[in-house]
């Protein structure tokens, strides 16, 4: 039995709590939030302990914990959990700075514990299927992957702009699908309604023969989550929301068979398996750091109006 806790019971944290409570061989040992009324109500609903001080929950003999707090708080909470000898899943982006990401990665290595980053789209069945298709060679050499992740602004987002909030999903997915790290970024963006950037078009470069393009905003009335992968032998069209993949060449269009399931449930099940069996997670801390580096480079690119190299 794996004893797990959740730190942060906002919208995403509530989903972590719900899924853990439904898992076999998992005990939801506690949940923590500074909002006492909310955390106590949730603890009653899911028959677990409530804590307003997460450090007290970390002392409860946990095996694993989900950290689902605002990005600027990630570093300290994760360091405290790792120091307590607890495996950690931290929501994306991994941290607010690459320096803090490095501290978290080093702490996990020192503690000999897992640091997994919640890049949930890797666990979307459509993305899993497309990865299989690309690896099979059906599409031939991949020359471009473009994404559109747009929709209305979510008032819960207060500490980052659209690039770090949702654009980072596709930065990670493009790197994951293509199988290489991004080495340079050029972005055009702006903060026209909100205090942080609320729209961005980002070009990602891995090598001379490939382009990744991310379009993202908080301005579109309806949510769209799509990806197109172009290969020399065909094209794949993916819909993240509907979990579908369509394949198209010069003569035919067909749907790939995708077994639909909840991405977050897939992610948490995988995390618990890694924690229980000492497996190295994918995405790991380094993957999360790379996505953060690229996102920060995109922000710097639009601020300075130039191409930014990613170290």
C-alpha cells in the first residue's frame, strides 16, 4: 500500500485527490491547503486527514506526494518533501526559474527519490498513439510539428503568462514526439489584455530539417487543442480533447485506433508505479527543466525581438 498526499487543493489539486482516492493499493493519507475551510471539506468528502501546514503532513510517513501549488511555491515545497524522503510529482512548469529547477533535481538525486513533472499531455492516449505512429515510420521523416492551444482566460492563473501556463504543454510534446531537445526559439507575443503575455506564436528549432510551431492564447472564445505532424510520407492530425488521431496521405484518410482514457489518471497511475517500484520517471526533472528553459527563452525572445539559443 502506497501512502500518498496532495499539497494544494485548487482546481487541479482536487482532481489529484479524486483520482488517488479511487486507486487500488493507494492510501490517500492526507491533503494540505492554506484554505482551511476548503481542505477540511475535501478531507471529509474523501475520508482523509486535512492539514493547513504541509510540513506536518510530510511527517505522516508518506511514500509519495503531488505538489499542486502556484509555480512560485514549487521549489520550497518540493525540497521539503524530498528532504523528508518522499517521492514527488510536481505540476508543470517544474519551477519559476531554471536555477530553482536545478536545486530540485539535485535534491532528488541526493535523496534517491523520484522527481516527476506533470506534463500531462504525454499521458494523453492520442499523444501516446501518435508517438507510436511516428516511431513506426509510417509518416516517414518528420519535418514539422505544429500545435494550436487556444481558449479563454482562466482567472485562477495569476503568476505566469500563457506561455508558461499552457504553451509549455506543447513545447514538451513537440520535443517528446520528435525525440530531440530544442536548441533555439523565436517568439512573437504580447500582453494586450492581461498583465502577462496572453498570446504567442513560437517557432522551435531542433535541427536544420525540422520546425516546431506553437500557437497559444487566452483570447479565443472556445477551447481548441490540436496538433499536426507532417512527414514526407503523410500527415497526422491530433485532437487532444477528443483524443483522436487521423492519418492522411495523397490517397486516403483514416482514423488511428485510440483507446480513450483520462490523461491525469494515466499520469498518476504511472507515478505511483514508479514510486512503488523505484522506476525512473518519464518525464523526469530534466525534461521539466528543458521545457521550462524553452518557455523562458520564448518569453525572452518576444521581449527582445530576437532568436534565443537554448543551452
